[in-house]
C-alpha cells in the first residue's frame, strides 16, 4: 500500500514547502512506523532548517527500525558535520561505508569530516578511494586538490586539477580552483587569466568576479576588490563567504557599520562559521565593545577548537586589556595548533610585560625562525636580551637591524636604543 502522507511530503518538499512537508512526513511515520524513507526525509528537513537535535533523534529512531539503513547513517553523519561534531560524523560515515563500501558520496563526506579535523592523510586516502571507484567524478579531484592546498602541496594540487580538467575541460569549479592556486603561489598574471576566462565563459557565475576580487585585494586594491566582490554577490545574494569577504574589507576601510551589516548577513548564511564569528569579534573590538568581542571569539572556538587564529585574536584582546597571563595561554594554544609570526610576536611581548625576559628571548627567536627579516621581532629580541644582561648580543642584533637598506619604525627605535648603549 502506498503511503499517501509520504507522497504528499515528497511533493511539498519538491515545492520548497519544508514545514508542511515535515508535517506530512510526521503523519507518514505515525501511519507506517517502519517507513525508513519517511524518517530520512523528515530528518533531512530538520537538518536543513538547523534543527539538529530533532534530526538526530529522528535518525536514531530510524536506525532502531533499520540498523543498516545507509541513507540514515549518511544523513546522521552530515547532521553531525553541520553541528560541528566532526568525530561523530566520521563514525557515521564509517558505518555507512561498512554497509556500502563503494558509495562515493560516503567516501567524499568522510574526507570532508577528516579535513575539518585536520586529519589530512586520512582525507586524502578517502578521496583517492572515491576516485578509484568513480574516476570520472571530477568533484572528487577538486576536493582532493583542496586538501593538498591546505597542506601547502600546491604543485600536487595543480597536477590533480589538470587530471580533472582533462576529464571536464569546461568545469567552472576546477578552473576557479586553478586560479586560486595560482593566486596562492603569487602567480598573479596566470590567476587573472583564469578568472577573466571564467567571467567570459560563465557570465552568470559569481566565480570570475569573486576570483578577481580576491586577486585585487592581495594586490592592495581594496576598492577594486570590493567592486568585483559586490558584483559576485549580486549574482548570488545568499553566498555567506562573499558577505564575509565584503564585511572584512569594509572593516579594514574603517566602515564599521557596513562591515557589521555584511557580517550579520554572513552569519545568517553561515551560523556555524568560526571565521564569521572572528570577523564580527574584530568589528566589536574596534568599536570598543570588549565583552561582545570576547563572546564572539569564545563562540568561534566553541565551533572550532582547532582554529589557531581564533586563539590568537582572543589572546590579543586579553593583552590589550592587560590580562597578560590569559593572553599568554591563548598565544601558546595558537602556536601549538599552527606556528605563526603574529602569535610568536604577541607571545614574546606578553612575556616582556610579565618580566620574563628569558622566555621572551625564546619567543622572538622562534618568530625569526619563521621570518628572519621581521623588524619587530629583532628589536624586541634585543630588548629581551638586555633584560637578561646579554648586552653584547643585544647590540649585535640592533646593529644588524639598523644596517638594513630600508627600515620602518623599529629600525628608527633600534638606532635610538643603540645610541643609548654606546
């Protein structure tokens, strides 16, 4: 017997009537408690509406009815993925693959969850398996290239994209990623060619304008970047990533009202984005709304506890409020996830403020390992060396700094300090 409520729900879902479709699927389950299709469709709607707890409860009920239902495990994994529970997502995708080892979508989803957990080797293995199963599916090639880029393996990512483009030479997504990799490598002319070609071939696509906006931003043309990003957003008003990029440029230009407005749009589109929370926090910080900024940084880390930059931003906020011990803790957490110049600089300065010159020396030396020409680190390294009575070394550092052909504020400060030591 056909489940009429289920069929009604399918039509309402097709028409975009999600709430009414949910009511129909709920009635379908009451009429036929073992109809796993109705459970899955109902859970899918709740997931799409952001009602993750309800989706999970429905899927768990479905799996009590049919423990080996592939689609239920797959939707449950994606629900966990959307709510930021990546470990649980991985477990569900693995269960899906036990049921259907050749399911390309499950391999791709597993790779995405592993990528978000920064388990890059496992993500690469999952995508390679997906490509083995379905070699003509260029979206797996694209996903693999993105993971390789995150690892800094740009040449290998280009090789993978080349394979994908041989299969689908007119694929806009692959061509866009090719441009983005060229951009990351500083090959601006080649990147521009990619994005201009996209704009010409796909005039109704946001990709060409978005790519040109990113290119101009990296070249320092923020006004030009903003123009292209706005054009891209006109082609896809619901793109939260574009709203985030536009909001961050407005923040840099000091247009805080416009920045906040765009970032709130981005938050509506990407409610679980750590990056959006961080950007909003920076706007609040510039407005002097310290508690609101701290709340956004806290939320960013709740959403993604492996985000090094979020720890850095929270540490910087504590440092500006002279809560030096909390600042240091956050900088150390940031460095433990991903060593960066900005975090080592800030950690060194925090240690100077604490009067711990010995460890400040270590931090500034670590910073110089990453950027040997860093004027800030070299100047403050000299200060830290003076704090532990290593005057000869401090003078040597300062002399090397002032000998630079070009120099900024810290070279001038180094000259003054050097003069006082002689």
